[in-house]
């Protein structure tokens, strides 16, 4: 029998790539705001911040399948720009979707995952380890995802449920074009500096590997008996992850400044 996987945001990008990579082994349930139109998945049109609706869907999936083996928290979006330019509405919306929903969706599915000794895989980002200027809100949300994952792993250790945070680097998806850019209130000189920083990030993303590279790592982690707490995607980003652990924080921040605050 196939296992059962629930993936948030599987209508595009990394989430969709994960779903397609796993569908030979898993029955896929996609929970996304757009709903998606992939016929080989079960698609639910839902905002991951709608706790009661997600709770209702989780119950429905379990009643239909009799089990839930894997939860992948992937749904999210980005904001770029100076912090003082970011609207409170967009700040709260990003934190709600990228971090709060990861926590609340996990809390809903944990009772079902305990029954199957299943897995939770949370999509974080290298940006959570190396926070980028003018993407401070996004970086903070992704740092929170990894910290939450590590704490949750200890909570669930005795239940048999394993938790891993996946940290992609630059990935070529529609995430880049969907990013909200808020850069209206700065003086011309500062706007130019911000624009250069954002364009560098966009260039790196559009030159990055496709989302399938992340999906392959997700599949590997999902099938491990003893998955790691953190898995960084790509050799160069593994090096970055290693350097953040051995170099002084001030030096890491200085390097990032030189790269993204010219």
C-alpha cells in the first residue's frame, strides 16, 4: 500500500516538485491557497492559516486513508525591502504563513502522525542561517522554522515521529516573481542600494537549480530511518552552513554586508 503525504503549497514550486517526486510511493494531498489542478493529487483549496478548515481536512484525510505518514510544511512567500517600508499587514501575513502556520498545521497533524510513527519535513532556507539584508522578515521566519523543528524533534522523540528542517539555497521557481517588494519610502540613494541587493538575490535564484533538486533531498530524508535534524541542499550551501558554525557571527555578517549592501 502507498503511504500518505500531506504537502502544503504543492500547487507550484518546491511543493509541487516534492509531490511529483513522491507520488510513486505516496498518495499526495495538496493543501494550497490556489487549490492546484494536478489530477494525480488530491487538491484542497485552503489557506494554511485557517486552523479550523485545516483541522477538518486532516480528519477527512485520515478517515479516507486510515493513516497519514508524512507532513511537508512548504507553503510560504517572500517580502523584500527595507524593514521600515514593510507594511504591518504584509509583515503579519508573512510570519503567519511562513512560521505560525507551520506550527499550527503541525499541531493538527501530529496526533495522526503518532499513530503511524510518521515524519514531518519543514522547508526552511539557508536565508534562515545567513540572514539577508532587505529580506529581514523572510529570513526571520525561516530561522524560526528551523528552531521550531529542532524543539519539536525532542518533543516527539519518544513517539517515533521524526522531524527535519530542509534548507534550500537559491532555487529557480516562481517564488522569485511572486516576492512582494516594498521600497517606496527611501531616498533615491538608498533605494538604489536596496534595488541592487534585491536584484542580486533575484539573479542568484534565477540562476539556481530547479525545485527538483530540493525534492530529491526531501524524498531521501523521508525514507531515512534516522533522518537529520537539518539538511542543507547543495554542496556550496553545505559549506556556507558549516562556515556559519565556525566563524564569528560578526565576520559572517560583515561578509553578507559586502555581498548584499554595496
